[in-house]
């Protein structure tokens, strides 16, 4: 299975990793050596190598969330050298490859920090606040069965495309981690936009936007002050145009709805 | 044991209607008295949880990730099939049924597959109503594309992220029921045992992954929607946490495991590079709509693909299978790629890759069109390989992707344990020996939205169930068994990590029980796995303690089950002395190197019953009869 890939290089790194046993324990940065790292490895495979060594030495491997390792489940994420998901644009941590680092680099790895994301262990945080926001209205209220034929309502291709652009959000939390206010506005707006753009979602658009924004506040996320850091770090390149659309929906809802 | 599939009588077109009428109903006021456990929140689990809660049942839903939105259905790329015939190209329920049975190489149960085709259309309606942003034509109607094993365009898609969009649809329906307090959601819970009482499935024991506590939950019925076991190969396109443990615990409690040797090796994945690799990445089969698969005619040709002239390229799928071309079913495409590489015509550094080339499609349609269709896949390819597929041919190679085998279920999706239902990839029923592209999403949602809501009602209405609490002795004995297994793992303190064992198991499975198998190899595999299992018990090293967030311990438990399961898989492959679909035994092939079935002796489902640790499992057979399709040698020429 191994390759003698001529392009592949081996590099050595110094890792500075946030270690914290639990939410109420004190955390600190620990230093590790990552040696003989192939530049074809993904960032998480690099941590795997460090962890395997730690286990064999009787140490405590670094806890980090990950699952699909192809950039779609939204499970992984850490702040690498000050940037959510690391230095590559539009890339989740699992899809970041070591060819973007150089021999001798020091890499600082920290969890996504936010008041709303309680730390679980090391780089693992609790993002259930996102689920709570979706539960507040991130759906179309239809039961299974009894719906019209899929082609009964044509949707202009452009609208469907815009809805899909917004729907790509993977719920990783990078937007929150990057925002100076730890706002979840990009996350909320992606769902509000997707459903507001489609005729199926219009019926509940006013209550949805109000309830979801209210829940965002309840979950202790901050507010949006147009810093645009979220858009810059979003691994799915979700545009802040969605935030503008949320704001329009919010104002419309405020004017037209009884829900305050 | 007599396996009774409980298939209703009558013509195939009306079986499901007839059955739905005959199933007992639970009156609306009584539904809230029943509690149902659903394990897994992929397409099958999330759609079942939502639909059952909407009907009024009390639902407890469990997942291993931090949110139900992250289940591995999310990674499905290409699309979902339905017999809508929106393209006016000759599709019908009967054709989808026929393609699926034939694609599965005549090893699936006709009645289940027909029902799947019947409900396929309502799935699309349901998803659109939820706000799933499927691709559309300029006129605003839904777009379709083609997938392998079909000559019609019946696949609906949302760019290269169809699984994500369908899962988020089901997750939104589930979230709505959570908000209505009809579903109680338990995240970061790992199911470690199934609990039986009076011979019926009545609950589960889980490990709370945050604090390591062992927790018990009781119910009137248990639904497993815990996915497939593709990670038995270590390297696969499955997510890292995808595992067989939940299914395997049910198997150990008496649920038969059916056709474990039917695994799908997907033809279009990014080739392996390096020993450190942790997983493989799929490139959607939809790419085969426009990409052309080829290898250099001359073995060992090291020129860059763009420097090899047309006359020196072998478009082997188009040449060998002119009517299906690049869109032959997955098992056929994979086996042919292996064959080319075994002949020395493979490309790339390892020689284990073939080209998938978009040069002609880009010339024909323009880069914009190709980008709109496959942009995210091309980006992903470039991120991983550092090659630009708009400029040079992609390299692909088959990888473990899906498992057709799973827990045996009857027509009601109930396993051989009463009250234990199994949905989606975790069951065995619809795909035979090979699944067609875009059919996994269809099956997961069919089971969850449109089948289990009916059949579970029939069970609950017709079964006497005593009240049960988690203080019951059966819960206590399950808990202590689970705890003792954990203690053993933590105290072994050997010299090899669980991951290292997993990697070795994967190599054994891939080499001897992968795309091509033979009896000698399978016997070698069996003894190798047994040795490895023995070594695991004595030499595994697991870090940390039980009462904490401990990913190393989670993984060790899963690897231990994969080791036992690997043995079962090889046993099954050895018992099936024929080739069919993804199970290709080199001793049974046609002159053209296609799988040669033995319908006289092996037209059955192989369902394995556990007999206890160290004892050989017992094989039960469910005969398959085909009344609506004619058994034939599959031909895609």
C-alpha cells in the first residue's frame, strides 16, 4: 500500500496543543513533537500519528472530534495558528493537508472557543446549542406523507441554486469561533435563507426567523457587527449575503407578524 | 430455526397495499403509550424517529456523534433514485424494481425490492416539501442524471451533496419533533448491548461518551439504524466511527446476520497513498456520466495522461460493455479496474489506479457546465491529491464503500428477535449481492419514512408486552457484561494500539476477502484473523480510564467487534461456493471473467445464528424465489 511518491516530503513540527481534562478543569498548552510527517497526510492523520505514540508511551492522547474526514459531517474543527480549520480557504481541518506546512514549523492548536460551546475535553467542544437553534424553527412543518408531487411547484433554477449555496452549511461552528462576538449569525442565516428562498419554506418564514434569532440569543451567542470573519473562515464559503437576507426577513417579520 | 420472511401473498404489485390493510393499527390515543428506541440518526434512523413521533409514539433516539446531523449518510454524494419517469425515457416502478434485482445479481428478496420501487416516488415528494434544494432545470422542474446499472435518468441530486441535503431534511423533521418533546434525543451515546426480556427486544445499554457512564434505556420495541460494517476493511469511505458493534451485539443476542460477505467495493475512490492513511475518499459515481475510464494500452507506460495519444489508450469499459459503457454497475467496474491493474496497466505511483478523464466532456460542454455539475468533487480531489482534474485526468481506484449484508429482516423489517427492527444499510434485504448507485439513500428513507411507521404498528398492536423498567435483571446483567468488557480492554496493557490491530485486520480482509476471493485465500484469512484476535486479547494497549471522555477506549471496543465479525464474514464467503455481485470467488467465473452464479444451490439468503463465543455459528437459509424477473446471467454488454 505504501508509495514511493517522489513528490512526498517528510517534515518535523512542534505542536502546541490546548490540553484540558474537562469543562471545570484548568487547561494549558502542552508541547509535542510531530516527527517524520508526510506532506501528503491530512492534518488529522498527523494528530493520529502523535496520538498513537502517546498511547504506546502510556500518555493521554489528544481528544479531538472527527468522523467523515471528507469535509462534510462538520464534526472536526480546531483553531490552528489562530484560524478556524487552519490556513487554507474553504477547507475543513480534515481536508487540510500537511503540504501547507514547512519543516520546523510550530503549530498552535486550540479548541473552538465560545461561551455557547462548552468545552468537553482538549479540542472537543459541545455544539448542541446549534441543534437547539434548529429545533426553534429550522424546518418546514410538514409531516411524513400527504405532500404534493415534487414537480407541482416549479422553483426557478437561480433560486434553487441560491438555496443550495446556503444549505451547504455543515454546522461545524467555525463561524462562531472566528467571530469576535462569538455570534452564530452565519449559521442561523444559512438555514433562514435556504428556507426563505424556497416556496415550501415561505409559509413559516416570519416565525422561523424570529424564533431562530431569539434562540441564538438564549444560547448565549453574541450578535453580528459585520466583522465578516465568519465568511472568511467558513469551510463551505457560505456568504454573508445570507446574513443580509436574514436581516431583511427579520425586519419583514417584525413589521408583518404578531410575533415579537 | 425456520426463517419466515412473512411476505404477503398475491401479485407483487398489490402485496404492500394488501399488507398495509391487513396490519393491525394502534389507535391514535394508544400510540403515546408505546415507547420506541431508535439507534442511529442517519437517513433511516432520523426519518423513522421523525415519522414515528409524528404518529404519536414516544421516541428515544440515540447517536454517537455530538449532533444527529453528522451521521454518515451525510457523505453520500451522487443522488437518490426514484421511478418518477419525469424524463419520459421509459422508466417505471417495474423498471426500477427490475434494475435493482438484476443489479443485485438476483440475491435480494423480490417483494422487498418491489415495495422499495413503489415508495421511491413519495420520497422525492417528501424531501421537496421539506425544502431540500434538489437541482433544477431552467424551467424550474427537477433535474435528473444517470447512474450505473440503469439506462434511464432517474437520479435526483443536490450538486455532489445529495446525502447531506437529504439528511439535513430528515434531521430538520427530527428536530421539529424534539422541539415538540415527542423525541428525546441522546447524543454521544454508543450502543454496546441489546437487552431482551421474555424473548423480545426491550431496550439497550449504552456508554455515555462524555462521562463514560453505562446507561440503560427500556422501550416496547427497538429499531437499529446503525449503518454498515465497511470499516472492517480499515480503509474505507465510511466515517471513522462507523462500526458493526450495535449490529453485532444484536447478533450475539440471537438476531441472524445475513450475507455478511456481500460488500461493495466502489470503483471511483481516490487511490491509497501512504501507510499512515486513515480513510479513503469517494468520488461520486455520477462522475461516470461524463468521465471516461481508461488505462494506457502498454503496461508500465509512465507518461503523463495528457501525453498519451488516443490510439494508445484503452477505454476498457466502453470497449468491453458497449451498451452500458462507463455506467456498468459498481461491482463490474471495480473488478475491471483491478483486472487492468493486475495486468500491469495501472497508473500512478503505486500502479493501483486507473484514469477517469474529463477532457472530452470539458471540450464538449465547456468547463462551466462541468464545474456546475461536479465542482465540489473536483475541488475535493484537488485538495487531497494536489492535482487539478480540469487539466489532467483524475486517478481512481476501488475502495470499500457499502455493505449489502446486514441483520436479517422479514418483510416487516423485523429481525429474528421479536421487537427488534433493522433499517437502512444495517439490514440486508434490498440490494442482494450488489447495490446500484443512488439506491442507498432511497432505501434508507423508504425504510424510515414509509415502511417502519406501518409495520411497527402491526407488531405493537398484535403483541402482548409487559411493563418493564431498567431495574429488570436483564438490564443489570447486560450492564455488568458491558462493564467487564471495558475493564478487560483497559487492563490488558499490552504493546499494540487498537488502531494497529484494526489496520492489520483491514489488510487481511482486503487481500483475501475483498474484490476477488478464492477458497485457499479465505482459509488463510480465517486463521490469520483467529491469530490476530488472540493477540488482541493479550496485547492491546488502551489508554485512560472508563469514566471519562475516552476516544481510545471507544475505538478499542469497536475493533474488538470487527475482529470477531471479520471471521463471520470470511465464513460466509467460504460457505457461498459461487460468485455473485460483489462476492467474486475466482473459482466461479464465466469465460468472460464475469461472476458465475449457481442458482440451483445458492439462490438463498445465508443467515448466520450465533452459538456462543468460540463455537461455530449455524447457517440458516432463506430460499429466494423469483416469480417476476427471469434469472439470467447479468449482461451489460
